[in-house]
C-alpha cells in the first residue's frame, strides 16, 4: 500500500509479522551455501590454493570455460536502484533490498536459479549503466527490477547493447509475457483473432508499453491498439506528457478519453490505478469483453463489478484471491532457466513469445491433482476462470524453459545449443522437489475451506501470535484455550490488534464443560476413571479439553505441544481421540535438504519399538503421505544391519515387515533391512544387486522411536536444510503436536496441516 501498511485482504499478514520474519534468526532471506566439501586440508587444497589455479588458467585461455568451472551459468544478478519499489514509489536503493532478496528467493524456489541481489545507489542513468555493464564476467544474466520509467527503458536498452548476457527488466517483460499468455487463451475462448482484436491499454508505464510491444510483435495490428495515460488517449499529434516510448504507440484516433476509447473495444489491459475502469465503460465494450485489471493491490475494476456490467466478460487481475492471476512468477524464473541452459547472449522477442505461448498451452491441458488441491474442490479446467496456469503447477519447470531454449536456439542467440530438448525437459522435472508445491497447494485449499482449529496452549505468547497469523492467513477461526483476561493482555502486549475472529474458552468456565465431562466419562468409565476424575481432567488439562472439543465436533482440529513433551500431549489427547479405524498412529518428519530434496522419516513420534505388523502399517501410511505430497515412494526399512549382516534378533521385525508387505501386494518400492548408506548411495547399493530399490530411497522407516527421534533432531542442528513436523498421522480426528521449541510460524504450519486433514476427512 502507498502508506507503507500491508493490505491483509491480499497479503493475509500483518506488518508486525512481516517485520518479525525478516528480522528473526539471520536477518534477511538469503545466505551463501558451499556446494563442495571443504572439510579437510586436501579439500581446501582442491577448492582454493593451489588447486584453484587450474580452472583460473583454463578460463584465461578460454573464457567460455567459466560456465564449466564456476557458478556463472546458473547465476543471475538481481539489480535495482529502488526508484519504483512495488507500488510504494521511490524508496531508494537500500529500501529495495528486501524485494531484491525476495526475487532471488523466487528464482531459487521456482527454477533452481541462483542469484545475488545488488542495490545500486544512484538515480543517474549513466552511472547506473556504468556500474552494471562491468558485471558480466561474474553472471549468466541480469534481472533489472523496480526501476522507474522512462529511465528503465534507456537502462535496459543500453545494457543489452553493452553486455553479452541476457538483460531483462521483469517489471516490463514479465508482466507482458503472463498477460499475453492469458490473452491468447481469452481470444481462443471468445473466437477472436489476436491480429484483429481491438485493445485499449490504460497506463503508459514500463509494463504497459511492454505489453503493447509484445502484442504487436505477435501480430496484433497497430491500428487496433490505443494507449491511455493520466492525460487521456495517446494520439498522434499530442504533445503534453509525451516521450519517445509513448510516441511510438500514438494512435490515429478521434478518441480523447478512456471512456471514448473503450467504446466497442474487445480487450482492456489495466496497468494503472484502482477505479480507473467503470461499469459504463465495460458496458460499452464489445460482446464477451476481455478485461485484465492488473493494478495492485486493488484492480481498476473488481471482477464482481465488471461481471455485473457484462455477464460474459473474461476477467483477470493481479490478485491471488480471484481466478486468473497475472503473476510474474510464472515468467521470469523459467525464462532465465531456459536462457541460462543454452547460454543465451540476450533475451529477444522470440523467447518472450515462446514463453507466453507455452504458458497459454499449459492452461489448456488437463490440470494435475496437486493443482486441483488448491482449488477447494473446484475442478479446474480450461475456461473463462482458468486461462492462466496456477503458479504452483509443477509442470511449469518442464514446459516453459524448453520452449524458451528452443526459441533461443532457433533465433541464433544460443551459444550452447541443446541436441535433445525432450531429454532436457525431463531433466528439469528433477531439479525441484515437489514438496513445496504440494504444501503450498495444501495451504491454498485450507484458505478456500477454512476450519475451526483449537490452540490448546492459548496463553502462551507464541501460540497467541500463531493464532493471529492463522486468522490473518485466512485458514479459519482459531480457538484459544485459556483465561480470557490473560489472552487479551497478551494480545495487547504484543500489539497484535483486536480479538475479532478469535474465540477464547476457559476450560473451567466453559458452557460446554458438562458436555465434555459426559462424553469423556462414557468413554473412560470402564478404564478405571471416576466421574470426578474426568471432571478434574476437563477442568485442568487444556489438551483434554481441546481434544474433547474436536471429538464432539465443536472444532475441526487441534494443535498443541509447546509446553509439554509430545509423549505427554499424546497421552492426554488419546483419552478423547483414538486411532483411526484400520490405521496406526505414527509421526512423519519431512527432511527438506538445502537443494530441495525431501526425505520422509518415520516413525518420529508414537511407536517406541513397533513389531513387524505395525512396521508394515507405518510403511504403508508413510508411503501414502509421500505420494500425496507429490513423491513416488521408495521405502527403505533401516537398520544397523544390511540384509543379515551383522545378524541380530533385533532386525527380525524389519525383515518380517518386508514379508508382510509382499503378502499385501502394495504398489510402491520397498526393501530392507538396510543401513542408511545403502538406501541413499547408489554405489554402495550396487553391491547388493538383488535390492529392489531402483533409486535412492525417499521414505526411511526407522527400527524404533529412539533412532527416528535422534535422527530427526540431529538433522535440525547439523543439517543444511530444514525439517517439517513431525506430522501426526493415523488418528480418528485431526491432531498435530509441535515441538516444544517450535516457532510461531511452525505452529501456524502445523495448525494449517491439521485444518487440511479436517478438510479431507
């Protein structure tokens, strides 16, 4: 927002949360990771002196070898001077750094492209160009960001002329590519020819002019395009507020206002301000109008308003809470991925057109389940409300870069042409782990199907913060168990705002107390509990009270664990909530490596030393969870013994579990018993040619809770990635137990996963 606050309708976060996230732990969002081992003196000699001299000498003789011996071929510089930061204006170079760090993170997250953000402290075009032009030796590409118009046009053009690597101003071309992809499909649905379609563009900044230029490059007739700015129509002969970029698109027309230009037009592109497009303007458009209202955070007209004026309109916005979001993340990561992989010398119109057409084609294909899961049961399919792919579609990485790479080769700007583009596309699918996409889709589904989630430890500061974040994220209604005065005092002390949308229950004073006592007494009266025992449990144990709420249907799910160990929490909860029918409760921890590879570890929460049947049940449950998160499971039943060496009776349950799985005829790979190095190292696994695993295991089932817990907790401290969980699976009602050292963000994540379990129940 212009005043520096955050619009929670679209962002679903508070300013305080955003500041805390950026300041927590290591400030910012980035750090450098080492990709080669430097653990011994020999490692150091190879990586630095004297070994580093060899690649230096080779590169000196042939500079192209920098792509082979350094990070150059996968490294993009994200550069800004902060003169047009988001919609906030000229904040200056240093204030743009959080955005540039975020852009680097998106490059890595969506296309496995490494980046470094560089903030240049000048508004002088010559100084900026001179600072950037000499960076070419260290980078494979330059992504310009948040530079105001018209300077951005000059800067990009001059750098493209001076540098022999791709230079791309995403504010211009990223928006244009995604918007044009949507327009291709909207024209397809309304039986329009792109060439003959009449277009009005409101806004004459960088993105608007880039849209016009790209559409004209794709064949749209210049006479059919009218550009408007704050002074009205950009027409031939106009002198006020003009520059060479506007003049290039001045129209021969008698229209002088936006309203006049809109009469009879087929398409409206808005890259301007809220309210610029009115309902009478929409009503004056051609039949089945196409409206891309892309102003953020508030569009030129809302879809509801536009559709009221023209019921058959096809509408896109820049917002995530409406269908057809024009989101730059669909473009720039994949464009650079393709450009880098063929060592492009520039990014030209052919590459941009290829990206737009690939995006449009993908939206017309059948949508995979992992994308559907974000749509709240609304079956996505090509049509008026699905003309642009979902940003979390896992197919993007394998569709857009190959199209860009082919266009790069065909247009003669590739310095390393690829002989087999199909093989290249297959290799791209393996660059990213699907876990993040699946989790993002899960969270979107919860937003579309919000649930009531009980936060049992409602007086704890972390829990209160988590509950507010849960509410702000749109996941549902948080229910805090605690004393109302203490909860409100905590809210006030943290500066988290009002209590609207948050429910508070004091277990002792709750009107549902007697209901829960009756429920629990019926459940436990033949297990040695007197009614007064039950009354005391409901009054005094917040986990029991919360579990009763969920068990009786007064809430959908619960989260706890911050103040008590997982074993104690689970013991209390199981008074009211037991295992699901035919299932075994177990904990599943996701180990997410620094390069995105995920390994699922079980059982990290419940069963101390499972027998063979329990072990087989855990394997089946863990494999199902892995598959749900987008992985084809390959399960290794781990032990200190590998296929009988050394022999010990402790390994018998693992061996027998394999036999049980054989009898069940499960539809995934599994084998055991084996040590972790056999499960994860192909060279060692090759010593056992009879092993059934065709690749590295991604589901590791441990022989006991002790080893699983130790492995998961050690990874937290010495690993180079992160952990998620343990997730509690196999209960009859959704319950999640966080670690006692969990952050408020981790509490929110598990609360969201509990809500997702409720949605899927």
